């Protein structure tokens, strides 16, 4: 652990503090309803978690990047063991009551290991990718990164936790891009998933398959890799209807509601319809802090967690939403600069991976509240209620502060100093 004084990245820290303060204020407002519920007092525990997280983030910032690098694999192994443990003793909570995402002792939930996994997997993937002397050029070269991400991803999907699974896929592709993997190879890697999704429409899948063939012929991977990709895409296209039948009824309804919320207005479509009403009714300046009617009448579900963005839109309107987006943009730009100024590829990949994780959270959560994406139960960073996520977010800030402190000028570009 380093004991020397080092420069603190105040733009990063101040932006994170502003987001956390904004989030706690929104959690407080989410609890102000006409009928008193347990949500009314959650802002107090969120504040306690914020203070704990602030201390934890500071403590992590005192560790050198070299020490974090050395601890990467031990932390990754511990994370895997915790995720395995969840399969046997995991508990659900809130809107995810049927999942096994929480560790509990004596019936008391103590945290979500998947939140820690978002950090440790970023660290592990950065370590693997930074070991390449040249960016990977073939599918075979990607087996190590795929294994590092695939093991915890499979364990998380077993819970099941689709939202966190999406985050893993998102930051994995972002880090591959930052490591120099070409976009055609990234498309080829993602092609089986695209086939699985588009296979619900024969014409769309046919057009995609022809495009894939053209891409394979243009990119010219090894012959066995090209054949493997084509075969896998065909298999995924064939099994797509089988996968649909295997989905739980509520999962099918979530996907159908994404296409048309009106097909089940009272149940599966209720969440997104009320969210759209709340955001749309906010106008330019909102109905006033704590005064949102959809929220106060308890029409808005999960208003302190998954749909907290709708509270911002209803009560503070377009201006409040713009302020939130501006703070997130400042955070993303600052972390991008940190990634560019990093001393080595490991540090740069860690910074960009943490940025990508937050970006996917914001993109999916906001898209979910506006019905631009299916409901997956993914929280909004620094806003949604939850101690584990707040702690993980500030641990990430601590790591970024340290990377920034040890950074340098970086390459030329819009974010270089």
C-alpha cells in the first residue's frame, strides 16, 4: 500500500460526488408517497452506504496499480467461488425475488457478489488482453479472454441475472475494441447472438446470414474458423424457437411487452407504461421535487431502484434529466482521458472497462424506462438504491483515481492533456 502523497483527480471525484448526491436526493424523493412505505427511510441507509463506499474508495486509491495488478487473479478466483456459492445458497430480493443473486447469513442479505464481479472481471480481462504483444487477429486468439469472461457470465446467468449478463458482454466487447481488435472480428464474434435474435423473423435472418457470408469472405479468417462461424450461426438460427419455448412465461412477456406494451397493460406492460407516463408528464421543469403524482400515488413501480430515472423525469423534467446526463457525460469523458493517459496497457484497459460497465448500465436502464430496451432489472449508477452497487461504483472510482495519479500525458487526441 502506498503511503506517499499523490495527486487526486478532482474532476473525477467531484463528478462522482455530484452523481451520488443527486442519487441520494432522488432516493429520498422516491420514498415520499401518499401512503407510507418502507421506501421512505431507504435514503438513510443509502447515505450510510455512500459514506462506507467513500471510505472504501479512498482506501483502494492508496494501493498502487502494480499491487492491484498482482491481486487481480486472487480476487478473480474469490469472485468465482462466491458466484458458485450463490447457486446453492443464493437468495432473491425485491423485483428479483426468484433469482439467487444475494449472499445471506441468518436470513440477512449481506451483498451481491455479481457487483464485485463487474470489477474483478474487468481487472482479469485487462490482464489477459495486456499480455498480447499485438491485437488478436483471429477467433482462436480470443479463447483466453472468452474464458475469463465466460465462466463468471455463465454463473451469473445461472442465477439468473440477465441485466448483469448484458453488462459483462458490453464491457468485454468494449475492452476488446480498446485493445485493438478490429471491428470485423468483433462482428464475427457477436454473430451467433445476432442470429439467435434475428431468427424470429426468417427474412431478417436470411439477410443477416448473407451479410455474414460476405463479411467472412472479405475478412478471410482461417478456413476452419470461417466454417465454424457459419455452422454456429446456422445452429443458433435453428435453435432460436427452442430457446423461446424454454424461456419462463414472465421472460417471454417482457420481450413481447418491449415490442408492444399494450398487450398486457395490467401486468407485464404496466411497469413501462407507468414509467413513460411519469417521464412524459414532467415537461421542461417537472412537477417539483418530491411532488411527482405517478410516484406519490404508487403507480410507478420499483421507483427507488430500476425505475428511479422516471422519478427524475417526472419531478425535475427535461432540465433535471439533462443535468443527470451532463454529469454522466463528464464522468465518461474524464475516465476516457484517464484511459488515454495511463502508464501501461493494463491500466488503460481497466479504466476503459470500468467506463464501459457504467455506460452499459446507463444505456440499458434509461432505455428500459423509455421502452427502448426490454426490462432487465438493471440499476442506474450512483442513483438506484443498493449498497452493493454503490460500494462497487466507488471502489471503481478509487481504482481510477490511482490510475490517474500514476498516469502520464498520453497520445494525441481530443482527450489528451
